[in-house]
C-alpha cells in the first residue's frame, strides 16, 4: 500500500484550511445526525487511513463488515459526509492555487512564477529574440477553446456555486489586516455555507434539457470569460512594452472561446434546428446585457466636462446629429457639457434596439466605430502614458465577442448526411442509391452537383422527417449568418469522417441552402468551413489520404480559397483511445498530425488542428498548457483549438483567478513554443526520427495487448458491465445526450464518456493506462540502449514526457486493492479472477517501467503538490468505493426497482467523482 507523504511547507496553509473545514463539517454532522454519526464517519476515515498506511487484513474485514451492517438512514448520511468533504477540499485547493499565485506576485521583482506571461517574455528577452520575430509570432498566434455539453460534470450547479462562495470566504480570511469582528463575520459565513451545502440535494432529479446546458455554458461567459479574456490580452501587451520598450506592439485577438452546446447534433436528437436558433438568441441576449452593464459603469466614470477638457469636433458633431436620430428628448443626457455621457446614452439606446428596431446597430463593427470615436477624443486630453484602460478593455471585449458572444460549431454524424443526400438524389433521379456507390462514384456525383449552379432540391417535395430536419439545419445556418453575423457559425464538423465524400456531402447541403454558391461566371461563394472529425485508429491512419483526395479536387480547392487556403481538422481522443488504448491512440494522433501537416504543406494549405480532448486522462485530458506542448511543434504555428468540457469547466473557469492562471499558462506555453519553432534545427529533427521509430514499435505492441483483452477476450464485455457501475450511470442525470449512439448492447455503440466514467468509478481507470506498460517494457527489455533512449525521450521530448506523466497520474489515481472489491460484482468469479489478474499484472508492469524511465522512486515524485493532493483524498474515497460495491450488489439482487438503493448508489458515484476530480 502507499505510504503517507509529508506535506511540504507551501501546503501548510492548505492543510490549515482543510482541517478548519473538517471541524466545521464535524459540527454540522453532529447537528444533523448526532455524535453517533460523527463517530461512525471518523471510524471509517481512520480505518481507511490505516489501511492506506499499512494494510491489515483484520481492519480490512472489520471495515467491510461495518459497511454491510449499516442501517440505510445512517449509510446515506455517511455517504453524504464523505462526498461533502470532497467538495470542501476542492474549494480549499482552488483557493490555495490562488494563494500560491499571489505569493509569487508579492515576491521581489526577480522572482517570477513559472509558466506565466512574465516568465515567457523574460525567456524571449534572455534568448535575445528580436521584436520582429515576436510580432510575427503574435500575428499568427491562435488559441480557441470550445466548451461542450459532454455529460461529465457530476456536480450540480448549486453545489458548484456553494464551493465558489466557500473559496471566496477562505480567500478573504487570508487577509492579515482583518479586525476581530470582520474575521468572526467571515467565520460565521463559512459555517453557514457549509451548512447550506449539507442541506442541498446533490443529485439532479431530471435530465437537463439542451437549453439547460446552454445556460450552464453561458454562466462561464457571464462570470469569467467576459473579463478574463481581455485581461490576458492587455497583460501580454503591457508585458511586451515593459520588456521591449520602444516597439509599438500589436497584440491581436488570439484567444477566444466558442461553443458546441446547442449545436452538437451527433447522437443527440434533442439538438434541433430550433434549439440551435434559440441558443444563438441566448448568446446575443447575454452579450448585449454585458455591454449594457459595462456602459452603465462607464457612464459613472466618463463625467469629463467640455468646460474642463477639449472634446474632439468629430465627436461633438456626431453627438449632435445622433441625439436627434436615435433619442427622444426625454431620454437624452441632461447635462450638455458632459459629451461622453451623452454619447454613451446614445450607444445604450442603440444596443437595446439591436434586432428590435431600425435604430439598433446592425453589426458589432458599428458599435466599435462609436467606441473608437470616443477613444480618439479621450486620447487627446489623457496623459499619453496613462491611457483609459476601462475603455480599451471594453473595445477589446467587443472585438472578441461581437454580437454573437461565441461562435457556435455545428456537428453531426457523416451517416446522417449520407442518408439525406441519398434521398434527395433519388427524388431528382440523379442516382437511385447514392449510399451504395463506390467512393469514386460518390465523388463524381457530388462534384457534378457542386459544379452546377442550379439547385437539386425540388419544391414542395415530400422528404422524410430526418431529411427535412437536416435541410432545416442548413437553412438555420443561412439565417444565422444574416441575423447574427458570419462569425456566429463558422464551422460544420463531420463526425466519423471515413472518406472524402463525407465532407463534399456537407457542401452539397450547404449549396442547397445558399451558404455555398457557384456563380454563372465560375466564381465561388462559401460561408461555412467544413471540418472532418477523425476518431478511430483506422480513421487517423486514413486521414492523410482522405484530405489529399479533397485537396486534389478543384471544387474543394475553390471552396478553401474563400477561407484563406486553410483547413480545420478535428482529432478525436475519446474513440481512438476506446478503440486502441491510450498510448496507441495518442501516438496515432501525433503521427496523423505530422503526416497531414506535411501533405497539406505540399499543397500550400494551412491547417488548424482541433483537439477533441475530454477531462479525464483516458480521453486525452490533462493541464491545458501540457496539452499544447504535447502536439507536434510544427503544427502550433497554424493555431490550436481544444475542447473544454464537463468538470473541466468548473475546475478551470469557475473562479476568475484560476481561469486567468490556466489561460496564462496556455498563452505563455504557446508563445514560447511558437518562437522556438522558428529555431528548430535539422539535427533536432533527425534525433526525433529515432524517437518516432521507437514510438511506432511501442505503439504496435501496446495495440496488440489492448485489443487482445478488449476485443478478443469473449468475456471482457461481461466483466466490464458487471465489475463497474456502468448500468447505474445511466440513471445519473448529468447530460441531455444518450449514453449510447444507438439502442443496442454493442461495445462499438457505447460512448467513450460512460466507458471512461465507469472505469474511473471502480478505481481501475483502465482506459487511461492499460497496455502502455507492455509496449514500453517490450521495447526497453530488448537492450540497455533502448531503455536509455526512453529516458532521453522523457527528458527531451514534450510529447513523450506528457504521455508518461499522464500514465503516472492514471496509475496514481487507480487503486488496485480497492478495484478488486468490484470483482465481487461479477456473477462468474472465474471470469472475474482471470480478467482482473490480467489487469493487475499489467498495472504492476506499467508502474515498474514508468519508474525506470523517470528514475523516480515513487509515482509523481516530480510533482509533489499533485502527489500530495491524491494522497490527501484517497483515504476518503475508499469508504465510498466500499459502500458503492455493497449497494450495487444489493441493488442488482432486487427483483423490483428500489429507488432508495439507487439513490444511494448515485450519491456514491457523485462523491467518488468529486473525490477523484475526474469523471469521463
């Protein structure tokens, strides 16, 4: 068993907070359940802790017996006590991250926080990177983060908000200048918040609708993104001016957030064209409200009088004219000399009329022109070195968010497009059965349709319900472009892209809606990017050929020219990992990027790779800056796009300070990596060829090992279904999308999220590490030179280091002793023993080879803070796992549904998810 880790000095304040919150929780437990409940919780905690420090069979058996004999009311309260403790730890750890950042900021000037904007700029200066090189990098810098509604957030919004308030109180308590009265008030507030947490139902009683998910996503734009994004840009600009004075820096809007929520149709019948339209309306409603709030605040600050400062004639004449045009007399600002306030009153009136009357702005560019008009006037009387940052920030916000707030990506499965095209082409007698054609025949048909300016749709034709809905989606996109602007929907993603025809089918549907047009003179008009989603291992291997086929076609090249000869390609981490194991999937993803990049370069086409990463390690998760570093360096210059989903949103973006830190890390990493890219030497490239050959060999062995269990063992699916809470997860109301793509009991149709979620709950975390050990050990055992090569790869190759570190994290969060408890749920114990024995053997093999590669004594020795956090949580997760196994056992023995038992199982699922901070 794992030995206890000693806390380092920097974690002492965190330990103090955790201890304080634990005492408060103890008080509340006694208040609601008496000392008997607290004593039982403490007994379970101490027994689990003792087992962690030194496994004792007697204590182990006693703990299990205690759990079996618990009365249901007491059992439910114990589950809640451990679960709530994790919510408190999460709040304390979030505050500690903020505390550590502030400690760096309070240090002497020469102490700089690693992986910060300041550290990146200092590195550029120390390496004597010239201003022109830096500006060129900035001009091409692009990081897009796309929030999704993937159902991986097990914690309710109300609970998340309580955590946020608790974190805020802890932060305020760090103030050394508090009076005794102020401290007492904060401590009382802390007690009240923990009490509310105890008295709040942590389970959702219905599945969220798509619009519920949209509102959840918009919460982060409202609370965090609207202010943090412009701050990142502003701080980068100020840092550049400080480190490289004398240069007129231009920091473009390189960092943006988009959304899939309300646009992701793949496997979710609830996302209709009407829902997508309502989503876009909600986006605009929020951003206009944020602008109005900012302008009302600006109204307080812009009290400058024309009797004190010289207002530009340009602005004066504009105000005189527009007051008459846009404002009735009773709504005009009453003080004639306060010209800025008069102008702001006009702007507010025009904003409130957007989409409602003719006086409203037609586009955000019109609002920007008004803001620039104010800025030019202010600059004339404001001290040159002290520009009005409030106005500058507001201008940046309008540039970033427009009137659409966030670009909405539309996604659907390739099979849906093929079915619609098949029906349409049959109706107009172009071909009787398009779906049955060969790929070459399909391309010929699609190309001929795209080269013909005439539409193929027949008016008043009776198409099937599915085809009509598909056509409505493209009509909606056309209308959205006209109403909300072209930036409201820029990309259409094609899930399960397996051939070039999958993308041309979307262009044909876009053509019928008028989004793609071929004019009589041969010119093309195209307002929608089409992006493939390469997901399975086979699709990743086929990816370069699919894209080259398209790049060779004139009709597709003409479409790309409209989009700056740039192609977006999405890479799916979830299904690739489920299909081939995490190590093979990550390598195939890396290799596909290299091959597609080199091929596209030969056609002079730029690429943007869109990384569909999940929050969990089994779905490509990990820190944002490490995600960036793990990509091939040569692809970073084209821009990076990454999904942010589920529990990642609350862990990274709930609190403004933590959101800033995460985005700052990503920004500094991307800048340094992009600058270094221009200095890559041929020697480095040659050295990496040896690494790539090693990875190819390791990947092949790993893939064979993974598939021998997951696809070739006839009993594996039985083991997975019975030895994890997979079936019970379906009752956890965390997303609007079904768990399976189709209502069939096939492994292929199971979504990657429940696949990972179930393994995480059972503490096996198999998708995050299984088969990696066999691949690595097989290569290392061939010679000492091979082992030394792996060590060099770990020290010098960011992709390999990220892969190995994520494997360490997965093994650290997994717990084989606890995982073995779940084998008792398998009806055939012979199957359970055989397959678990396979997993255990691979676990030990993986751990051994990882420690050899890293030269560490224990897992995560290089990241003591993370290691300590995992050790801090494990003894409290264990009782929930033991309880979960017992409850599932009882639940599955019931002849009739037992709602009370099911509720208790779901409470353990929620608690374990909070404890491990990972779901799917």
